């Protein structure tokens, strides 16, 4: 019988909340610092064995987590912010040690936890490729062998001899991911690396992760992008407050998760909390969403063919330029069925000063009866300031908006009803096309 690539047995991770050594319990650097400062504490009249902070409290980031991952499997990890996903990856990467339980990882481990770690701002992109490769455990000859592939993947070849300090955040992540993605470990750990990057680059990243999985390597993939999880992972573990809520086939686990985390709304109006699952660098953040139909009042129920209007409130921390606001409408399983951008009608990309901004989008489309959710994002060209899935939900009911709207179907299949024209033409004569 093949041994699992990853095995966790009753794993727990405790941190100490408060000032002192316990605040980063388990980190090697903090333990060394604690040991080196012990003589000074004794000189000051404090016992080295005394409690580092009487006010410190225990915080369990993980509790009694157990599961196995077979070689060549792609496992998804989902959950809200603070669920313990990143902590679990750090344990698997041996960055920190578990407080309780046992972890076994068989094979060389590669990590995409914080892309670009080890970049030196004064060095060029070319120099940082070799530096970053060394940080990630690649020999210089291995980096040289894959150098052209790394540069091509990054898409920033024209800036390769420019100091990294002049790179945008999107360029920084592109190069960092390109280096890390060309590792060839037996086990690959991937944290939320797709928060920054345009759609094309995200597609390349997902494709690269898919290639790694198809090569028979084991992948553990953490993401708030549930569509990506459903595409890549056959099996998913849902974590909440450090414990396993559900472990099973990805489609079933994601459906349960979406049902639990549905938007907190009243009558078509929702406040978007800081704790809601979101990705982005944070220069602008969505705080409030209102859905209206034909009338002025917020609603969470639309008729077939009824136009909809979405009002979105953003808080901007510092001046931002050249941004698009994105509205997406998705089916209950997370599948995106409609996307609209603020620049679609020829409007220039937006520039916003610090403060509160209300932005409205009017959409005319015919959604077939069913339940839907709305995603909202605000993006410069190279990455995302904020993106919130399921910011609001609504229902389209099985009643036409206007009496004149032809609607002969007792049941419906599909999502969108397009405008269409139909013709009955005479049969083509022999030899005609």
C-alpha cells in the first residue's frame, strides 16, 4: 500500500497573545532571542523561568486537525480569514512547529507562500531571479537552466535589467511567482498567490499549478478563489476557527461552505465587513452594496427581464489612478455567468481621491429564474485593490417583468436568456450552400 505524501495526526498549534517570548512561540528566531536575553533578565531581577507576560493568553490557531493526502493528489484548503489555513501551510513547510500532534511529509517540499521573499530592491530583476532561486533552494545551475522559461512566464522581459525597487507590486509578484513556479518538488504548498495579477497572468498561474499536479506531484492549494479551487482540486478541506468542518469532494464541500458564508444582507442591502472573504492589496475597499430593480427601493428579488442597478460604496485610503470597477454575477456553485467593467461603455479608467465613493452600475440582461450572487472588485491594470465574492445575493422569480415579454416556458434550463432572431428558410437547392 502506498504511503500518504502528507499525514496529520491530531495536530494543534498554540500561540501566546501578549508581549514577550510567547507571542511567537515555536519560531526558532524568537526562541534564540529569548535565550540570549535571559542573562539580562536575570541581572534585572527577573527569573528566566518566570512567565514572560502575565497578561498573555493562549490562542489555538489549529486544534485536532487530522487528514492524509495521497501522492499526486491536489487538495484544496478553504475557509474565512483566520480559519488557520496559512498556519497549517507553515506547519507543513516546517517554518514553525506544531504544539500538539504529528506531521509527516514525504518528499522535497516547495512553497509558494509569500512570492518574492528574498528579493533585494537594489538588484535588477535578472539578479533577483538567481537570488530568489537560491532562497527557494535551487542551485545556480538549475536557475540558469530554467532562466529563459522563468523570464517568459513572468512577462516582464523588457524590465529584467531594471532594479526591482522600480517594479510595481504586480510586476514584483509576476517575477516572484515565475521563479517559485519552476521549482520541481514532490510536494508543492500554494497559498493565496493569485490576489495580485491581471486575468491573463492568473490564468497562467493556474495553468502552471495544474501542470505540476498532472506531473504526479502532490499539491496543497489555499485560495479564496473558489472557482480556482473547484477547477484544480478533486478534494477539499474546509477549516473554521482552526478545526476541520468538512473534508470531502470539492464540489460538495464548496457548496456547504457557500451556504454557510452567504452574504449578511437585509432586503437587497449589505454591509461588507472586514472579516468577509476578500483578496487584494487594500488601497480601496468595498464597504456597502445595494441592489435595486426598476423601483428606488432595495430588493433581493427581481422579475424575469427586470433591469437591475447596483450601488457600491468604496473607502479609498490614498489617491488611486486608472482603476476598473468590476461587477460579476455568479450561479450558486460559484460559476461566473456575467461580468461587467466600468470601462465597458468607453468610460475612462477611474481616478479616485481618498474618502468615500459611491459608484453605480446599471445592467440590462435577462437572467432565467434562480438564485444568484454578486461579486464586486476594484482593480488597477496589474492587480487587485479589493475583490469580494458573494457580496450580495438575489433571486430571479418565474414571473415576467412586463406582460408583453414572451415567456412560454413552464420550466427553465440554463442561466441567461439572450435576445435572438429566428428565420425559417427554404431548403437549399442541390449543390447550393
